[in-house]
C-alpha cells in the first residue's frame, strides 16, 4: 500500500490537475490506483471525463467505484468522509495499491489526519508572486505547512513559463532552497485547460503536448521512489536461499 497526498497551502496551484494526471500515468504503468477527492470543490472527477452533475461513488461504496483508464475514482468529500478521512480510505489501502488523495488548500485538518499514514506528500507551487511570497518562510525555518520539513514531503513546480524571467528565476530559487526535494516541473500549457473543458484526460486529448510529456517524467520519477516501488514477489526457491 502507498498513500500519496497532494496538498498545498496555496490555492490555485493546480493540485487537482497534478493528482489526476499522476493517477492516470501510474495506472498506465500497470499500478493499481485509486484517486480520492477530498476537496469540497468536487473537481477531480472533471479530469477523468465526468460531468459536473455526476456523483462519484463514496469510499464506503467500494463495489460502485467508477473506473477510468485503470483508475478507480472516489468522492471522499462528504461530511462523514472529511470527519474521519483515515476510515474513508482504509478499505482501499490494500497490498500493492496506490491511493492518491487530492486535498484542498483549506483542508488542513484532513491533511494532518492522513499524513501519518502517507508514504509521500507532494506540495505544489507555482511561479506567481503569491506562491513565491511563501518561499522565504522555508528558508527562515518558518514552515508554511508543518509537514514540509518531513522527509516524505516533496515539491512540484507547476504551470512554469520558462520564457518569462519570473518563471526561470522561481525554478532556480526553489531548486536552491529545497534541493533534490523538488522532483517535478510542469510547464504551462493551454492543452491542460482545453482537455478539462472537453472533459477528457490530458493524455487522451493532447498526448504530444508539453505538459503531457512533463507529467510522464514526473510520474516516472514518483514511481521509482523507494517508498512507492511495488513489493517484489519471491518464489519458494528464493525464500529457501534467503533462509540458507
């Protein structure tokens, strides 16, 4: 089991987009993936082609989970789920599965409740001035979110326009600040919004787009992290050799 939390203290940084595309990419690589929407905005489903008026199966209705491109998509934003998020996803934390939880910027309580069970926390930032304003707090040791100092908290820089000086400088600054904890840079690409408007996954709507390529690299990086590698099955001969 591996629980991945997508949460940023700054809204509007594309956390939901990252969660959906990471789930789809990992499923395309053969992983058993569950995408759980803990955001009251209820927008994760749009990235999987669901209409705004469609209701996702709740975590408690496991036999009714909708599956898109190998990803089981769940709505975990009901009051009872948000009151006890650990109980909401417990039935899905099976051996070898990956649960990707999309948590709103204002969902600090949900995030803190799930963090002890998480293998990984991904914090998204963008190169806009509001996001950059919180970075000096990290350098000064004043974490804008308690868990970003944890070993399993990593950063993703989203919607980067490297044609602009601010985008280039922000990426350089974040790399210097957090080092190898910056594990992904996703370029700004209008295909992301166009895919959402067409209610299609980006990988289907624009598979050759710049952002699609970035999500593939990002997903492969995540997939190879030691904490997220699937367990290696051993046969009897292997077990005997180990005992010997």
